[in-house]
C-alpha cells in the first residue's frame, strides 16, 4: 500500500518534470528585434513563411528553409524549386487577400514596405529587414537564423567569403590598379562605392572611378567618365554599341580596347540583389574582367 | 524707331545666347574650370559643345512651338505638349524599351530618339483624328487632353509590367541633355530653320487669329489650311526637341511669357523672341544642372521648372492688375 503511493508520487513527479522540461525546450517564446527596432515574438519557429523580397527569399533558401516558404513576390526567381509557389504581387500591388488565405506564421518583407500596417491590423506577424549592403546581409542572415531556428548563417557567410576569395584570385595581377565604371542605367546612373555593387568592386580591390562622396547611385556627367579613363566598363541595362556610339567615349581605354562587360538578365539579378549569392556576383564580375583583359592584350 | 528697338533687343538676346554657349563649353564635370587648354580636345568639341548647342536648339524649338500653341489656341496656358505629343513620345520610348529584348532589327534602327519622334507624331495625329479635323480649337484641345490621359495610362501599364524600366522612363520624363550627339544637333538645326521660316511667312495669320476666329475669317485668310500648317509645325518642332532631350518641363509654356513684355505684341517678333528665350532658358538650366553639384547632375527638367517658374512669378508680381501678360 505504502509502496504504491510512493510509486504514484514518483510517476507524478517525473511527469511534472517532463512537462516543465518540454515547455522550457520546445515552447520557450523567442523574441527577435527586426530592422524596424520592433521585438517580434515567436512561440515556435515559423512553419509557413511568406517572403516579399527576392533577396529574403534567397536568404531563407540558403539557410535551408526553402520548404517552409508558402508564397513569394513576383520578382523572386531563385532557386528553381520555389518557382511554383503562389506569387503575391510586386512592390505596389501586394495581394493582401491571398496572403491572409495562405495563413502564414510570418511575412518577411522590406522595412519600407507599405503593407506592414495592413498586415498587422489583420493579425499577421511581419518581420522587416533592411538589406542594402554586405554588412546588412550578414546581419539579416543571423536574424533569420534565429527566427527560423536554424544554425546555418555562419556556414552561408563563410561560403560567400570563400567565393569572393576565389573571384579575387581570378583577376590577373592583384597589384595592378584596374579602374572600373559600373553603369546601372543609361541616363547615365553609376554604381557608387557605397552601393552594394560598389562594395563588391572594392572587395575585388578594383578601383571604382566614382568617388565615395557621390553616394550610392549618382547621375553622373558623362564627361566625368571620359576624363576618369576607366580600364573596364560594366553594364547592366545598355549594350556595348550604345556605349561606343556616345559622343567622345571612344577616347576611353575601355571602349577603344573593347573591354566592356554586358551582363545577361539572370546575371543582373545576381548582381543587383544583396543576398546570399553575392559571392557568385563577385565571380561573375571577376570572370568577365579577366576575359576582357586577357583577350585585349 | 520701333525697328531699331527690335534689332537691339534681338542683338541682346543673341549675344546672351552666344555667351551661354561659350560658358557651356567651359563648364565641365569638375565645376567651374576656366582653363580652355587644359581639358582634352575631345571633351570640349565632342561632348560639351554639342551638348550646349543641342540644349539651346531643343529649347528654341520648344519655345517656338510654345509660342505657336499659345497664339493658335489663344490660350496663355497652352504648351507644345498639349496635343498629345508628350504622352505619345513617352509611350514611344516606353514601347521601344519594353520590346528591346525581342532584338528586332527594326526597333534598333528606330532607336529611342526615333521612337520618341514617331510617338509624338502619332499622339498629335490621334488628337486630330479624335477631334474630327482641325477646324475647332476647343475640340482639338479637349481631344489632346483625352489622348494624353489615355496614352499616359498605357505608359503606366508598361512601367507596371516592367518596373525595371521605371528609371529609364523617368529620366526621359525629366529631360536629359547629357548624351547629345553632333547628328542630333544637325537634325535640330535643320528642323529649327525649317519651322522658323515657315512660321514667319504665315505669321500674319496668327496676327489675324489674335483678333478672334470670326474676325480672322472675315479678313479672307485661308484660315483652315494655315491652321493645319501651324499644327504640323507644332508637331514637328515638339517631336524633334522631345526626341533628343526628352520631356523637358515648362520651357514651351514659360518661354513665350518670358519675352512677351519686350516683344511688343506683334506675332512675328513674339515668335522669334520666344524661340531665343526658350533656348536661353534651357541652356542656362542645363548649365546649372551640371555645375551645381558637379560631377553629379540634376535632371534638367527640374531646373527649368524652378528657374522658369520663379521668373514667371516675378513677372506676375510686377505686372499691374488688369494687365494681360
């Protein structure tokens, strides 16, 4: 009789301990501060994720949580496995109704997104990130790791660093100063040193002809480019014949020696998105520069 | 007596124009640099000179077109973009950019400038068609507004489908004088002389029109044919300017007002001065746009709007109430 009650106490005690332990391990709510400065609380790692920014979609997939995505924005197109997911609109036309239907645990979006307030009032959790530079992406990967309950950000970031190192080795002689001009738009708008592309250029120890004081994407006077005499010109939107036809531009070494890199639409996506593929972006740039330099010698 | 005044005023405006063009070749991407021998010859003769001349000519074409539009419609708020040419040109540029990926050789031959020119002409033709002819000014004005709205909406649809083109289309909308060629300068010179010559020959019709349509008819002028010719010149001048520099704001509207006071009311003088005034306004705006934050540039349309708008405000303050200006 006495031993029975003893065993009962023991069972109840063990059960209580297990319950408490499991609560502590599995259901401890974690709170992560996003780029708005708001602490977002998650009871458990989100199982249904909507991403409204291509670089965030890519980051989630790089952390190995591609399977948890249930909806993406219109511009997300990498990796291939997500292309069948419902597309929920673009910058100005996010499909709120569809997002509500999908019942996501969290919506990942950009800090300046206009739909944050609307989603909040509908009771949908949002996590906003502001990714403009390499440092931003490193921080975003760490925060996403915490949100998703993964521990992959260190590995992803190392991979990026290794790829940038490989890209650096592709360039012929690293001591040589290669002056580059990266044009993002034929108006002409250039990629400055503080832009994401500019950061990759400096990682490759290339000299951007645009000084840092001009900001990320300055509209530049074309004669400044002629005077700066870049050795290589990188283009995303115009083509080489546009550049050759510009008044006075034939005096630029890059134009006279035909060292003009024109990137395809797929390559452009890699180049302009500050995401986990930035190592690949560095490789694309250094491969093209290496080809152009060796063929014109 | 009045003739002499006209000549001295004309000389004054011409000298101002020449000074601005010389300034245009001196001021470069490094701010105000006065050493003429220093910079490369290609920079002065292949970049700065065609750019300055091109900006001046485009402004002159817009000023002329604005003068014609205001006299033709007898409306001080009329501008060259009124008959749907602006939205037509914008749509032309938008569709060329949008379909560039097809790699069609026709699209490459037409190019952005050709697309803008064709678009502007199509816009004006559509307005004429919608108005059922060119006989009624009011119908023309209304159909121009309607065409502008419809073509503008079509263009918004383009930018909605291809948001990556937004920046290119916006730089066309704000006006862009940066990449002017000698070939563009030649084209605009020919267009300007052609338009100016024809306009000056038939400017008496505009004088008659300023008395009112019915009075003009009783004077026995072939009003309808002359009106068609003027609309043609309006479309040609606007199309040429827009094709080379984009939709520079406000020059066509402001230029005729800027010179109204010194032109003394005669249409022929008014049109010549409005032509010169447009050129001076656009070139000085271009100079400011490229030197203010050199080597950065501000879109030239912003500067024309601020500069022309401020001058118009000053004129408005100084004109006594009841004055027509």
